[in-house]
C-alpha cells in the first residue's frame, strides 16, 4: 500500500483534483495525504507582525479545507492524513514527499489566474520531483 500526496488549496478546481486522488487511492488501495502550504514569501517583510497574523489566519483556513477533504475521502473508505505547512510551496511539497515516503504526487491542472503554476511550469516541477525525489507524479 502506497501513499498519494495531493497538494491542495481549496475551491472548485481543488475539489476536482481531490476527487481524482480519492478515486485513484481507492483503485490502488493506497492512502491519501492532503497537503496545504501557506506561502506568503511575496509579502513585504517590513510588516512582520502583520505577516505572522496573516499566516496564522490562512493556516487555520487551510486546516479547515484539509478537514473537509479528509472527511470526503474517509466517507469513501480511503485512509487519509493531512499536513499544513508554512513555507515556499515547491520546497514544502518536496520535503513532505520525502518525509512521508509518498509513492505518488498528484497535481491538479492549473486553474487560470488563481493558480500558482502555468501548465508548462507544473510539468517542469513534476519532472523535477521525479528526478530529485524518485517519486512518480501525475497531473490530473
């Protein structure tokens, strides 16, 4: 039994990817790991106390979104774990993939302007994970 890592940020596009990860985990007999990363490195560091407050609030929202994803997966009989991190998105995905010994990382297709990636960048990042971590990736 393997572990499928599904980074998520909530919203309709993420729900589609989460559903795909749930279905794949059921099909393969794998467990799921949903990851939410609070990535605020773009904010001005001169307002450090505000950044800390924002990070805490966004992390709480992320944990709520993870709870919803976990409940949906477990309702379908899929063993699920959630992790919330603060840091740079790409670095945290790779760290968690290694730390949790995942067998597959499943990304959703970029969803327009709100996405952290464009498709070519996501493909390049997926290839980087496969090369650097030796972990299979899927863009769903």
